[in-house]
């Protein structure tokens, strides 16, 4: 493959509706803005892919979104990988606690289904943009 880019393939699928709730929380909004450099649209694009593809992008250094505690409730953090779909920059976000299996969640500053004119069942390519572990220490 070469370089610090990798392309993943997947199929757009419906989600659980929980992404919008978490992305809308002030703590996560602040973390995403500070660490990823954009205001995330309140929701995630869910992309079904194979375990091998998910494992392959874990070779890239991730950006940590910290969890937090509110009262007696703890909200988990997540790992992010800068990426893009077509011409839209965003990030794959992997929550520490998730019900998804072989599904990646993608966040961006726009509503991706509208901006890319895609729907559930469509095939999609995601380009990971980052530094591979072991290349920079």
C-alpha cells in the first residue's frame, strides 16, 4: 500500500440512533472540536465491514476522545482515526463501549447521507489518513 493512507470498503447501514445522542453532548462536542478540528454533525454514519478491515486500520495511531463522569454516571471515551469519504474529511470513531460488531462509525461536520447522496445498502470507500504505529515514536 505504501505511505500513511489506507482505503477500506464497506456498506452503509442503519444505526441504533445512539450516535446523535452522544455526539450532541457538550463534553464530546468539545473533545471532537479540540482534538479533531471540526464541529461534528450530531450523528454517525454506520458502515458495515469485515473484521480484517477493522483490524487493519488499528495499525494507525489513534486520537483519544476522553470519557467523563457526570454525577454517578460514567460516559466512556473513544478512539478516532482521521479519514475521509470522497471529498469530506471526518473521522472514524470507535467508542470504548459499543454494541456494534464489524461496523465502523464515521463522524464529519456535515450530514453524510445528504452530502454524499448515499443511502443504506450503498457501497462506500473510506480513506484513513494518519500515521502508522511504528513509523513515528
